[in-house]
C-alpha cells in the first residue's frame, strides 16, 4: 500500500478448532512498528457477518493492527503488520 491510501482492515475470528466465533467488546488497536500504541478504536468497526469485522483506515506509515474482543469471558485477538511504501 502507498502512503495515505485507505485500507480495509479485516478480521475473521475463529477458535482453535476453526469454528467461527463472535466476540463482544471488539476493539481495534493501531501500533507503531516499535509496538507502541498509536490509536485505539472502538467506534466505526463494521460487523460484516458472524465473526467477521472490518474498519477503513488511512495509512500514513507502516503499522501493526490488532483486533481484539472477549469470547466466553476470555480474550481473543488477531494482529498483522502493514507496510506502507512511499511513492
């Protein structure tokens, strides 16, 4: 992706057996590449279907994103590194 592109951050929550789960209290955390928190997002996260969520984000630099929530009172999360290239 290029600097200032809008990217769709997507998560599909599943348990260890591959069964789709729908957590509560879904949150998106954006980290700098040095793993410091840049932004925490709780509003505007779109639920597409059971266990599947997305958020549109403007990427100004490389970042790590983490979707998290609670399922059966236990934390669940998914993380990914996104690298931004400058044109």
